[in-house]
C-alpha cells in the first residue's frame, strides 16, 4: 500500500468540506491534543504489574513510543498468538510480525486469518488506534488483563489537571460558526458524564449540536455512524468523520461510504490506501479556517461533491 500523503493544500481541504452536510468528531485526542496523560496511564499500569515484570513492560513501551517496534498506532495486537497485525480498510490482515519483529510468511498469515478480523474491547484482538492502547497491549502481554481501574484514574486526573486539558484556540468558535450550516456532532467511547465534562472544560459543550457517548468503537462504529446520519437526515457520502484514531474513527466511516479525516499528530506510522474520500492533517487546528468558511457561506454545505 502507498503511504497516504499529508494534505495541507487549501484546495484539498476546501474540496473535502464543500460537499459535506454533517461533521462527526471524535473527542479524546481530536478536540484536545495533550498526550501527557498517556504516560501517566502507562505508569499506573506499570505499578500494577508484578515487580519482576515492570522493567520489561516499560522497555517495550519505550520501543513502541519511539517507533522501534512492529506494534504501532494503526495496527492490531493478537494476544492469543502474540502477533502484531497490519490490516486493510476491510480489516483483512495483510501482514503480520512476531513481537520481536520477524515478518511472518504470507501463506501463514492467510492460513491464520482467512477472514476479516473483529476487534472488541474485551477480546484477544486489540485495535491500537491511538495512544490509549499501547499501554494496554503492554499490560496484556505482561499478564495484566484488566486495566479499567487505571483508565478511570487517568481520566479523573485529566479532569483535575488544568494543563492537561487546554482548549485549542479558536476551535470552539469555528465549530459553532460551522454549525450554522453543517451539524457538528461528537461521537465518543467516553460515557455521557465524562464526555459532557470534557466538552465543558474545552468550551465546546454549547458549540456542538449533538453528543453520542459510549459508542464502543471500533466494534459498533459503523452502526453508530449510520444512526447519526439517519438522525440528522444526511446520507453517509455527505458526512465526514474527523478523528485521531484511524481504526475507530476513519476506517469504519470509509466502509460506510462516509469521508474520513485523520488527525495525525505524527504518531500514526501505518501505511494508508490513497483515496479521494480520505484526508490526513497534522492537527485539528488546520480545519479552523474552513470551519469558519462553512458558517460564513452556507451554500457550501449543499454543494454536491
């Protein structure tokens, strides 16, 4: 697969947004950009492991964080086989590696994964779509199966550490402005109380038009995206999903016929299949001028793509 180039060109973003009648945002990592809480989360997990496993766990994380390991954001970890998997947009496994980085023969990959795979939060196949999941994979491999308590602790710390949750300047106003002509929706795996608290902290609670919490992405992502499109009377091909998690936010949207915009802060290293419905930017900040334009020129929301 050819690596999808990051597109900053004005005409590319304008073309993508000009035919959109609904924008669906992820929350964590998309509408705020702080990453220090991932380290805090990893430290909590480390301290929850047996002492003799902690050093190996942290060594694995450092390799993954520095892109010196086959497990990267955008790939899948098979805990049963202890393999790292690369998947295409239909969740078919196209390559596989051992934990040490040895590439599996293509025939073995086909034999082990003859059908598209399904990733579930409580299953052996872990979709590493963003920074939350690298510590989870490390924990799983070193014998800690349930990291929920550390996730909750991290979210609580996030809410009570102001410097970890700073609003992106101009984003709330731009989203509210765009909402004049194009509904602005948040769809997140966070529960309602957590999501509402985050949106209020970010100044976005009154800027968005709808909140869909507890979406259980990626397992139920397509179902939720279809429901959101139905609720707002917009066909999928006129809807755009914006998120930092390719496996959760972008891939399912593309399968449904939506457009996808990946917020890639330099942490996504997997190859992408080029597509006219897929764009990649480094920060949600790059959307601000075009969101303002959507509100200033409502006819753009009805322009046929």
